[in-house]
């Protein structure tokens, strides 16, 4: 089945130690997104890629970076994780139909703990 | 004002009853509207898109009121398996970016 895969599902890192979360998709969608979701909060968009074009949200901290080496893969790098970065990180994909927004397909998420 | 506002609840619903809730959105230029379902500690999944004419999918009915900028979801004959958080989702400025509400938490009680 076509899907969005995230690895690892659970990640524990130390305060200040860089960490990378990965996402892959078999849907061949051209748009990929990274969201941060904290407990009882709405998913918050960090950035997205439209093909290879990177689009950062204005309020995303510089501590968060992303890479998309090809259509299938996208990475989230947290350069110096703080305690406040502990959250669920969700990767999503969508097609771009040229019209308004299409459905987004989410991966299962990576739950990040910072010690 | 937040882009999407929802009353988080929880909404405690007896099994078999009907529950309805609204969400309001601030951007009058939004063109795409969705309800997503999110189970505890899982990812959001699309429940249904919301069309201007309103739409129904089994026990679920969604309505859009552009003039008042709100979207509603009604669940009839609630099942225990309907217990989840229902996220109201609106696109931003007519593009691919989505704004999510905090969700309406529904707990169906036997």
C-alpha cells in the first residue's frame, strides 16, 4: 500500500544534541510537510517543500532545518534540541492540483523526548 | 484571533446519541475545508472534505457557512469507535498550507 513512513517512531535525545528525523513516501506526491504537535495542541506547520522549493513558516525557529534530497525522502534536523522541542513530529504529503489545497496524508509521527 | 478556533470539549456523548460542533475560521479567502480525525497518540486522518453545498458520509454530516465563516460536523447514532479528537482544518490563503484547530474531543459513553 502507498504510504508515508516515519523513522524512528520514538526518539530520545539529550539537551543540545543534534537529532534527525526521517520521512519517506511511496505516494509520489510533490508536496511534503513537517508539523510539530504538542499535547492537546493543534499541529503546527514548520515548513514544507513544493518539489524542491523550500518554504519556511515565519515563526519556525532557526534551530529547525529540513532537507529533501529527492521526491521520496524528507528530513527534519533539530540542531540543538531544547526541552521545549519535545513533541510529536508529523510528516505529511499532498499532491498539488493547481487549485486549492488537497488532502494531506500523514505519517505515524515521531515522538521526540529531550532529556 | 486564531486562524481556526474550536471548543476542545470534551464532548461526552451517550452511545447512539447525536453530537454536533462548530469551528470558526478567520481567513475569508480560504477555499478548502476539511474535518480530520485524530485518535490518541496517532496521526490525523481525513474524515471528510467540506463542500459549499454540505455533504454527508454515512452518519457524518458536514456543513459550511461562508458568510459566518464557520464549519460544522454532526455525528448521528454515535458509536464507541467514534471516540476521538475531530480537527477542523482550513487552507491558508488559497494554497497548500493548512491551518488546524485544536480539535473537538469526543468521548462516546456506553
